[in-house]
C-alpha cells in the first residue's frame, strides 16, 4: 500500500488540529482554583490517615480502608511516573 507525501501531510495536519482542539478544551475545563486546592488538601489528609492506619502494627484495619489505601498508593505511584 503506497502513501503519498500529500496524504501524509494531510494526516499530520489533521492530527495537529485535533491536538490543538484537545488542548483548548482542557484549558476551558480547568477546575476552579479554590476547589482544586480543597480537593488536593483532602487527598493529602486522606493519604496521611490511610498511611498511618495501615502502618500501625497491631491495629485491626478494616478491609475497605486497606483497599482504599492500596488504590491511593497505586494512584500516587502512577502520578509520580507521569
């Protein structure tokens, strides 16, 4: 299957336009700074509570709390990579 230079240029142009539209959409949907800060501080508080609850030896941690902590740890690891 042959691909001409014109087709490749058109394909690249379409992808650049799509990328520009996606970036513009993300800028327009930015969260309110106060709300974003509040949510972030809530996540920090949750992380502190979850990590201290999971590391206290001899304490009986409910399974749902342990699952929430494990999910938070996976999310934190994913965000560190990104």
